[in-house]
C-alpha cells in the first residue's frame, strides 16, 4: 500500500506525544493501525507489549474496525504476536468501567443505566433522587416529569465540566446531586457520568490503582479527540502524568458535540498543553469525489478559529456533472417526492468500489437531517408511497411506523385507555399490514382481554406474571406474526421496528419491574403516550449488526464516522439548519435557570454558535462519496420555516454544485449490489451460543433486538462469579479467603434486583452455601491460579473476532494448563455448548500467551463436581470453522431456522418462529396456525 509522506511521518513516529490533524476521509484508521504495528515491532527501541497500549474510539463500531485493522497489520508486519487481546481498543466509558470492575470489587455488581433508564429512574424515585427537593435559581421547586430532562442535564454538566466552585454556593442542584449519587449507590447503578467520576477518582486518589495503571499503560491513542469533554480529557491527562505517551487524532472542523460538553479547545490547544508534541496533518481525502471535497472544504473555511489545513481530493470517485445538486421546491412534500424519485433513479447506477464497480443499492443511500423528528415525516411518507424500503435510525420516529403504533395500542388497551377497544386494536394491526390472519389476531386480542382482567384479581401473583415484555411477545406469538408472512418483502424492516419496541419495553421495565400490576401498565401506557417519543435522543445508536437492505433516514449526528455513495441533506431551511437556537437540545434554554452560567467554565459552548452549525453541515457533506443532493422546501403553515438556509446559499458559490435536476438515465448501470453490511464481526460467546443453538434465535435476539422477559432470579449467577472473581484476585496476591469471609462476600456481591423477598432470601442462603463449599473444596488450588476473569480475543482473520472472559486458568503440578468454566445450575446450558465455549477460550488462551492449553474443565458450583476434558485439536479446528460460518451467515443475512424439540422448548422466542411454533403445538397435541 502506498502512503503519503504525511501518513508515513505519523506511522513512523514512536517517541513523544503526537497530534494527527485528520481531515475527513484521510485514512486515519489505517494510519493508526500501522503506527501501532510499528510500535510493537521487535527491535523498536523500548518496544511496548500489546497490554501497554490503550486506544479510545468514539463508538464500539469504530473500535471493532480499528482492532481488526491493528491485528491484521501486526500479523503482516510481525507475524503471530501473543497478547493482542490485552490491548484495549474501545470507548473511554467502557475502559473506565472495566477499570472500576477490575480494581474496585464493590463495583462488580453495578449495572449501567442508559439515558432513558436514567430519566425513568429519577422519575420513579423523584424525592430520593433530589428532583422534587431541588429548586431553580429563583426558588421554584422542580416538578416530576416536567423538569426531569432539565435536572438530568444539570447533573451531567456539574459532573463532566470544569466548574468555578465559589459560583455554585447556594445552588440547590448541587444538593440534589448528592442525593442522586447516594441513590445510585444504594441501588448499585452507574450512569455514564458516574463511571467517569469514579474512574477519575480512582486514578487520582488510589495509589495502588495509580501504580498498577502507570506500570501497564505506556501509549494512549484518542480518536475523535475534538469531541472529548473536560472529564474525559482529565482522564487522558492523568494517564499522561502516569507516564503514557499520548497520540490524539481528530479534526476541529468535525466537532459536533459541543452541546454535550465536548470542548474544541482541547484539540486547538493540544500542542501547547502537552510537552514535545509532533503535529502531522493528514489532508488527503480518499473517500469522495473532487466535487464533494472542494465544495465542503471551501464552505468550512468560513469558520475563523481553525487548525491550519486544506483537504485535498484524491479522486476516490469520479465527479460527473449533476453529481451534486442544490434545489428548492414549493413545499416539503414536493421536496420529499423528489428525494423518492431520485432514489429510484439512482438504484443500480455504477459507482467505484475498491478496485471495481457495483450498482448502487438501497443501503448505499442515506437521508441526513438536522432533526428527523421535525422534518422526517414528509420524507418517510414519500418513501413508503414509492415502495422504497427504509429504516429510521435509533428510536427516531418509531411510532411513525404502523407496526410500532399497533404495538403501542396493545398497551393502551391493557391500560383501558379511553377510545381503545378490541375493535380499534384490531384495526391498528390490520393497518400495519404484517400479514396476520384475522382469526389469529382476534385470538390474540381475546387473550389480551383475559390478561387485562387478571390485573384486577385481588390475589396478585408474582411480579414476573405481569411482565410487559412477556405480554408483548405473547401477543406477537398468539397473532402468529411471522417475519416471512409480512407482505411486500417488508418482514426485515417490520421486525427491525418491533425489535426496537421490545428494547423500549426493557428500558421501562428495568426501572418499574416491582410496580403493582395495574400501576405498571398504566404508567407504561402514559410513558408511551407522553414521553417515549421524546425520551430517546436523536443521536441514539442502533445495534451495529442491524443493517437491513434499506435506505437510511437519520440525523447528521448519527452519521458521524459513516459514508455512502449517495447522500441527501434536505430541509435546509432558515431556523432549522442552522438551528434558530444552535446547540443540539438548546441547553441554554433548559438549564441555566438551574445552574449559574458563570459557574461553568466555557459555558458558551453549550449555547452553540453558527460555527458549530457549519461544522455539522460540513460533516453532512463529507459523508458523501459521490452523489450529494442539497434541498429545501417551505413547511406549510409554519412561519418559522419558510425561507432558505444561509448554508444552501453559501454552497451555490461552488462550481461543482448544479441548480437543475440531473438526468441519470445515461449513466452506466449494474445490478444493485449492497456492500457487506457488516465488515467487522465481533462476537461474544453469548452471541455465538445463541447462533449455534439456532441462527434464527440469534437473528431475533441480537440483530432485531427482541429482549426476553426478565427472570426474577436474574443476577444470581453473575453474583456468584463476581464473588469468586474477588476470591481469585485476592488469592493471586497471596490473600486466601476463608469461610469467615463468606457473609461479607455475599453482602458485597449478591445483586438480584428483580427477586421478590422470599426468593431473595433463598438466593442469599444458596450463595452462602455455594461460596462456603467452593472455598472448602478449592483452597489447596488457589496458589496455582494463573489468570482469573481474563479477557480473551480470538481473531480468525477476514474481520472475524470472538471475545470472551475466562473464569479461571490454573497451572497444575505437572506444569499443564487447565481452563475452568464455573457453572451454577441456575445458569445451566447444554454441555456440548459449554465444551464449545471452553475450546473457544482455549484458542483465546493460545492467542493471549502463545502457549497451548492442555485441559478444559466444567466446574458445577452446586454439585461441586469437575468435568475435565483434554483439549482436542480437531475440535479446535471445528470451532474455528463454525465461528467463521456464523460470521458469514451474519454478513449474508442467512439466519436459518434450526428446529429441535428440546432447544425450541427452552427458546424465549419459539412461537415467533414458524418452525418453533409447529414443534410447540405438536408437543401439546394441536395444530399450528
């Protein structure tokens, strides 16, 4: 591969701090990977080991791509290099969480709340969380629901910004934060800010942590550095102070998260704040046509304070007249119709791809909006009318899809909402056009009516009986809604949206599981009616493996780090883009009556500026590889959105932008061929377990995101593992636990948040017994532990990796190695699945150490029995082949059904699958729908 002089300069820099100013499409991932391989090359002065390198990425998807590239380049340059699994590549939040769970045992049981769960948590505990005890700066008390989002925003600003403490005196939110922190600890929860706070505290104050981290981490790489916020930067600074060299990679022109606290000043001042910084500019764009590059480059030059650079086109795509157009329409509906017509016209047009060409497919086209919620409806309506398959990323506009709206009606019916009857519920599902038979639908609705009546029973059953998730899945099963029955090849998109609804249920039920049945269903209906559509931020990310062959509709923020041959940027309206109030969610409007603005250093960045909006528009344009359509049309009846955006006017100065509709009829055409939807497949063993049991179960669970109902004993098995992880870690330091430690171990680690009181007591006694027996039976083996809770990764080449965590590795008296998997009866799985898991771990151990494991062992904690097996080379080869087959099936979408009477019986989704339903009915002696 040929590199530019600047790229070579970066790759070969192995000493001191480094700043890579990386323009859009400049090949930064390849440069980082080559530089890491160069650092690890034997013979390099002071060459680190893989464990000495940490790389922070903005998303897990970016992490998967970077880690795969690093492994590939290391193998090319060095050959087999043991220990690559110990190199951390991932988000800074995940790094800090792993640090806490490794270094501070009490945090092993903590679960992480996402933003939606966090808001629900505060609402449910409005007094304990400090919400309703807090007043604004004018003495007005905050209200549940109404002020929750503002309160949340104030909490994360307080925790993730640099503050002027004296300016906060008398600020009520500060006291609310103290109450909220206490509540989080009481319930064993982290939110994202708490992860950063606790990790920073450990790195700053705990000398043992500082010593261990300082001796291990020698190089820190920070990708997308322009979007780092103050507390994240403080973590990077501490790692540098502990001895690590820092390499930051970013582009100040792509800073788009200042409204969430990111500080562009970090990247602008990096060379002044860190010693001995070498600055390298990666200016060549290997993504887009000359027209796209130069139009975007000239536009962003309007911003004043920028790092000096000039994006240079490398002609990755050929520019042809009409590739970039700027058009206006009489209305938003006319604009949407144009987008749909153009998508139909462009399907099959040839574009360069690698060394060849292929025809543009649906998934090669993206519609990027400043706000999907505000401007997406005319577009999705036009796409549907034209028969174009599309998906709206994240939770944006979920209830604009008829299938999600029909699902919502099920819970309105359960909560006896006025105007929702069996007749209206039936009509909603008929409108959804999911291929359901009326007889099956009426059967499902009749069952829902029976379940609704059960909510009023005086003798209430256990909480699990009234599960929202079970209600939803049972309705889909009873109505015989099957993916393959959905007409017009819409099954993938319909199940993708129903899977998102299942995720929404889980977010709510995680917090409200213990509510009384009637109250829970009523509260969930209220959430669906009043809160759900606004609860999920517009930047909410999808499962990286959920990639239907469909046009993408998303916000520009969601598109960060992505690219498409065809990009539409519509709704270029004054007051919309640039926004009337720049700054994302208009933090300036929502929280500065709670917090004094002068108490937050750099507070103005939360307000947003025209420069921030230009950066966002620049990011939108540079997502395009070839075709770029920039359009606007006034919104009828809304005086705010009648005029054109200044950005649309600005780009008319470009010679590459045409003002007339392009005729693509004469363009070369090929059969539409999607790119592989998943380039890098990173599977955990849990993922593989589901795939090996049945690929279709994997599809429903992992790709579509259907969640199983919460089990009341959930957490018990993990609690045992957490307690034993502490036992083993102490033993490796020469501190052997005894029977007297058992009560404290149980108190510290047992976390069963969904258990009813009698079950909790039962699980507590069971845990004490299991831990006591384990300490008694294994005390003589504790000095033979080589690893405990060790992360392993197996890279099989071709973008396929498996990650897992080995419970225990022991070296026995003969010097041979045993990999142990600890199982409780509560977590029982088929032995053949466990043996496969252990052979995956054997591969991981070999990658980690360069040595072959001799034995694998299943240890049943309840039965106190060992089941050792010799490591089987033929089995190892078979496991590799099976993993590669799973990855290929994932890429091709070949998630076939694999019916088996026993496995189908235990499957959470057996009746959502036609084959599973047949077996289920046959087992009960009936006939399948």
